[in-house]
């Protein structure tokens, strides 16, 4: 068994045990954890397959479609897509580290560190565009590692394929282009490829893989690119240090304290040596991380940077950080204690989310929606028994998506597009003409982003009235309040 693994998979047995152990743990989490609003949103896309979607490319949604085809339209069916992506990514990480450094202990502790971070573990059981992005990014770097080993140009084309998959996962995958260019330009041995057609043809392969998104956007007036460009640009303001503070604060949490220090120490350590003849394998890992990290750190001086945007830069920097520790054996014990502390930090974070209806204020985005859907179904059934055909909507696309998932028969729901406000993918889906004159059932909760003013709704209906109010309480505190309104005679958007 060990010989087979060493010869064909290059992964030590104990590393396999670690990978499979974490995978089974994620399966358990997928069985017991609630559905997040964003997952419900991406799942709703999978019920209407398309070449692409308004705010993200389609790869995460395609994987949700596949796993729900197997396991049904369930929370587990949705989350299992993330489990599969992360199993594949862990195998790539393990092969890369073992082949690069050929030390079973180093590979084991590197994989343990990577799985001990909240930023990576989160996407192992919560499916989002970041999940396939991270897989494809890792696979692209692995293909370039094989290029270093073999000097065979075929690896350029496989790298191009995975780069295109990264773009198909999330638009930020474009950061792979300057990362790969930096590596190729700085490396004395690999610089020769810039004088051959292979890197440029590989980009052509990437574009072919990405073609579905280009076709969809061409059919929809390039709306995704306009949205991503204008939204990010409009968010740029004057220099504000508070954004930098928020970024580093969020990364301290997402990486866990020990690995946060390791990552940024690695950036400084190898940043000083970038043009000083680093080994190709070290340069490749560092180039994979530094471009994205520096880009978003620079952006954070003028705009809010979300906590997950730096995720693609971290995995290779953690690999380098563990490599440095293994070059100085007296630091290994401290490293092990640090990684164990990260595991404790991770366990506390997961335990908090796993507790039913935990009162986290604005941080709890998932509680109450199943109960509210039962109430909403009761109101809907009552109206249907009287011969009406009501439709369900909300003032936020996330609430609309959660409602769609939990309602029986999972009917079509509508978002703030009903009242003429931008609603992302809901704006793309055509509105049905027969909504005019119908009763709308509005469902909203008291989270800040979902709140609404009745004056915003009244112009679009003859009248509105509250018909149900669902209060979720736990530990003596209010967790969520969800209200259901009956909105009489929809007038449409003038």
C-alpha cells in the first residue's frame, strides 16, 4: 500500500489519513450545519442553469447542480459540492509539498496547518465561488511545478486549462496571470519560455475554458464585467486607515493568530529575496501568494476589502512558512503548538456556528428561515384555498433565496426587483406578466441589510398588512425576528 502511494500518488500514508479524516469531518458538518444565505443564492442559480450569472461565473453552481442531482435538493446536497472540491485540493496540496520537499513530516504538518485555518476550512463545507477558485488556483501552480521538473511545454497547456477554470470559478482568478508572469520573468531558468509561444497559447486555452462566461456576457451587454468594475471602482474613496485595520483584523481571525503571523513573516522574509536568485520551487510558491496579497492590501487603503479576497494568496505562503520552520529544527516544537492552537481556535469557531440559533446579532445569518417558511406556507395555502395564486418576494435577494429553499415545492421567489430596485441575478430572470393584480407575500427579517420601510412597498400595491411575526429566541436573547406581510394587488413597476 505504502509503495503504491509513494510510486503513483507521492502522498505518505499518514497524510492520506489526515486528508480523509478532515474530509469525513466536513461530511459530518455538511449534515448538521445550517444553510447560509449565499449558499441558498448560488443554489437558486442551479435551478436555472445558464452559461454564467450576473455577479459570478458558474463553476460553483454547476457543482451544486451535480451534487444535488445525486443527493437531492437538500442542505447536504448543496454543501457536499464544497467537500468534493476541498478533497481534490488537499490531494493537490499534499502532492505538491511532498514532491517539492520530500519530507513526510513536513507534508503532514503543512496539510494540518492548511486545514486548521478558518479561511480554508470554511470553504470545505460552505460552497461558494471561492471553493472552485482555490482548487483551480492550486492545480495551476501544481502544473507549473511539473513544468519546472520536466521542462516539458505540455504543462503550460494544463496550467492554462486550470487557469481558465479559476476564472470560471471567480473573477478574481485573473490574479493568476500576473502571479505566473512574475514567476516566469524572475526565474532565470524559466524566463526562456517568454520567448516561445507556449505561455501565450496557454492563455488562449484559458480563454477557451472561460468562453461560456464571455458568451453569456456578450448576450447580456457585458453586465457582469460592468457590475464588477463599476462596483469596485465606486467603492474606492479617500485614503482611510480604518479599512487597513479592518482587513488585518479580519485576516487575524480567518487565518488564526499563529498562522497570521507566519504568513506575514513569510511575505517579509521572501519579499526581500525576490530578485536574489530564489529556487524555482520557492519562487513559484511565493509568486502565487505575493501578487494577490499586495494588491488587496493596497486596495484596503482606499476601500473595504472583504475577508475572503486574500484567500488564494495564503495557501502557498503557509507552505513556505512551514518549510522555513523545518529548516530550523529548534522551531518545530513551537510550530506544532502554534498549529494546535489554530485547531482549537477553529474548533471554537465551528462549535459556535453549530449551536442551534446562536445569538450572534448581525453575525447570525441563517436562523429562523425554516420556521418562517412553515408560516409562509400556511399563509400561502390559505390564500390558494380561496382561489388566489400569491407570489413570494423579499427586499433582499438572500432572503428570497432562503425562502425559496425552505418553502415546500421550492417555488420561484422574487427579490427587490419587484419594487424596481437592483437585485443582481434576479434582474436577469424574466418577470412573469401574470404577477400584475396578484397578492404578494413579503418576508423580511430584522437584520440590517434586510430591513425595509413600508413606504417603499406601498406604491406598488393597493395595500399591505402584517399577517405573521416569527420570533426566534435562545439563551434569553432575541436571535431573529421575521415578519410576513400580505401585499394586496400588485401594480407592477411604472
